[in-house]
């Protein structure tokens, strides 16, 4: 009896040992990624890149004013394959007195892989109700969608600002009515996201170049949409230009900024704005932040070759 | 009575307004960064880059076989200033049956801005006790230091492996004794980190190219240290070479791979290994992971003029 009990005990211990090796084998493959925020100082300001997630962009189909062979060659040079998992980024600027959010991600308007902005904002240590001002680069759904969560305003204490020309275009019932069937979603998304703020008296459009809060100003960069706007943050001689959708695919549009995208309202103007922004950033060496450059989407631009440019992503650094 | 109510109402209003105003103004500036891990799939394997933190590299002092003008030019072209905040990365490979950690960060041997590896491993969902195997690229303190936390083994269930040439060199009391004073710390750090694993029968050195677990092998890349080793991970036709310290400063050593590091044991061999690795990677297009390339330190290499370009991994989410 005692012997048998000892034997069972020994077995139990042995199987315990077995179990402990079991915990060491076959760890599950994890999904997802670390919380999507990246902070840097810009003079006295703090800028935090916020990831809304990533979405697969079928760049071969979407890019225009190029050939599929050129696109394929450019992707290959960057070790990428079509479709490209593309970042959707927004940027928080803490000026010391104001919290300014530039763009808001897609919320549920662009599929389940996006809509992570509010979660990442919280992971970075902020609550949505702390946001004072929201500046929209343009009213495409992946930039304004995050203003609303269903029928709730995500940023109840914020004033929302955007160029009047984008508001006039995307919030117009007449434009929605005359839009082709596959284009109506853009208008409906903009309206669903903005109208509650308009109704609450929280939307204050501006027209063209405008100083918004000390150290942050709007700079018209119309073309991708009628009122597409770049936001310039400056503190203590350091400068960051948030260029929204002036570029979508680094691998293709940096070597050749003349390549456009189907979403451009006015491809010629969009191309001109991209060339101007790249040329000026390369010449003057300030920081760039972009909505669709690989997260965190912050870096610099330098010339490369005769007509092209190279993206220089920020060197990973920890704020101390 | 009316006046009292009025005062109270005013106080409430004022208080409320003050509170509202205060809540929206002057959010504090944040320190630090998001948890430092980055995952990717490599065939059936999962690789997680882990940040041990960053440290200021005085590039002008650290790099050798180069002019200050060339350094300045390389840094300016990359929009960097000396000192450069440099990453210290390690890599976890989940083969499906084994958890293999390549390098361990600094522990407490390299100052307060480093030593974050165990915290970031946990943030990534893995406990140190789960790690089965640890492969050390070389026994410098920013690679082996994380094996110990004070006098405790951080990875009690792991076997530690490294090239015998590095173990023989850095764990030798005779070498410590004859080392110049300012270099003794490197030997002492290696011993402090490895000896407890040696004593516990948990350290198993190998000699040169060796298959370690299915899909992960050691490839001798000696030069930076006598037993510096690259670890090659392969699954389903995808390949990642973890090159340890074959490069320290992308902005300078990619345009010119002949630039060396003051810590290289044998600069000639270190240059030869860097050139060989860059050329092979650029020709064959596999993934590279490096200890001191900006976190996550994973990407590709392509030729650029007489030198090379670093192409960092495009941020992607594992779905």
C-alpha cells in the first residue's frame, strides 16, 4: 500500500517535471504589435506619432501616372510585395499649453485592421477628453473617421478645424448626390464624422494659411483633396511639417514624385505639392511626419539622384 | 440667505470652470517610449526584436580607420548628430517548439538607459523562464549582461551557447590579469554574466559553424571578437541572419564598410566579415537583424554606389 502510494507520488512528481518542460515548448505565435505610439521632443513641444493600424494597399492598382512594371521594380528595390501593408498615422502635439491632434484615423470606416487610434492615444498616457484642438489634413475617412465612435463624439472637449474648401466639398449633400455610386462612401464617411461636431458648434473651418495656436499653423497644400492642408509645428528653431497624404507609397513616390494615386482629386496639383514639399524639406532639413509612411512616419527627406528623393526614418530614440 | 446661495453658486461655477480649464491645459511631457518589442513572421517561425534600450554612442571616438570629416558627412547625411542615440537589440526566435533568445542586452552593466530586455520580453508576452536556448553573438557586456540580475540567473531554464573562442578569451582569468586597466571591465562583465551558467552546467560552447536547433545555426563571423558569431534562422524558404556587432553605425559603415570600431579585437577580420555579410545579403535579399541598428534593427541591405543602403523593415502588424 505504502509502496504503491510512493510509486504514484513518484509518478506525479515525474509528470510534474514533464509538465514543466511542457511549459517551455511550443509557445504560441503572438498576434499584433506593441502599442503604437512613438514620442519625440521638438524644441519645447512633444510630438507623439500614433498608429491607427495598417491596411493592405494594392499599390499596383491604385498608383497612377506610372506603369505596373515601374511600380513592381520600385517595390522590389524596397523588398516589398504588392499589396503593401500600409500605416495610417496621426500625430499629437503637446505645445505645453495645448494638446493638438492632427488627424484621427479611420475608426470603423476602413475595415477591422484600423481604428486603433484612441487605444494608442490612451496607451501613450492621454485621454481623448484632454484633446483641445483637432486639425484635419483632409476629410478622407482614414483621417476623420476617428472623430466618432458610433454616435458618440470621441473628443468631447475639442474644437475641430480643417480647410473650408474640404468642408465645402465633402460635407455637401449636392456633391454626395452627384457622386458615382462607388464614390459616395467618402462623402458619407466625412459627414458621419464631422456633422456632429458641426451641430455642436465645435467645427471651425479656416481658409488657407492660418496660424492656429502659437507654434502650429496651417499651410494649404491643395490637390489630393480640394482643401488638403499641411500643418507646421515649430518650437525653439525646430520644425516638423505634417504632410498628410502628400505621399502614399515611399518605395515608389520618393524615387519618382510624379507618380499619383487614384484618390487624388486633382492629380496635377497633388504632384506639384508633393514635389514642392519634398524639395523644400530636403533643402531645409526639417522633420516630416506623414500619414501613410511606415509608422511612426517621422523622418527627414534627402535628395537621391537627379529627380528623386530618399526617406530617412527617425533614428529610434528614447525621450529622457 | 439669497446672498449665501448666490455665493455658493458662484463658487461652484468658478470651481467648475477652473477645473475644466485645468484639465485641458498643460499635459505633462512624457518620458520613455512604447514597450520595445516588434514581431514578424519568418516562414513558420516568429521573430521578436527586443529593445534593451538606447545609449549615446560617441561616434567620433568609437569609430576608427576613418576621418572626422567622413564621420561628420555620414551623420549629416542621415540627419544625426554626435553622440548618436544607439539601440541595443536582442532577438527572440519562436520556432514553434523552442524559444531561442539571441543576445540578452546589458543587464545592469552599461548604465541606466539600458537593461530593459527582460521587461520588454515580458511586455511581448514571454516570461524569462520560458526561454529554452540563449545564443550569444559575442561576450561583450551589452550582449551577455542580461543573463544575470545581480546574483540571480534571469533565464533559469535556458541553456546558453556561444563560440568556444569567445568563451576561452573572455572567461580567462589570465586574460583579465594581463588586460589594461580600462579593459578589465569587459572580462569581468563576461565572467559575472556567464560563470553562474557555467557552474550550473548550463553553458555549452560550440566551435564555429554549428546547427543548434532545427532552423537555427551558428555561422562563425570572427573579428569583432575572437568568437563573434552570426546566427542564421530559416523557415519555409525565408531567412534572417542575426549579425550581432558586424555593424555599429549605419550612417557611416553602410556607405563605407571599411570603417572599424575601437572595440574590434581584430579590425581586419571585422572589416572582411562586414563586407562579406553586406555583399551576400544584398545579392541574396534575405532579412538582417543587428544589435545596434535603430530598433527594431530588422531590415534588408541593398547596394548603393560603392557602399550599401540599410532598408529598415516596413512597419507591419502580425495578423
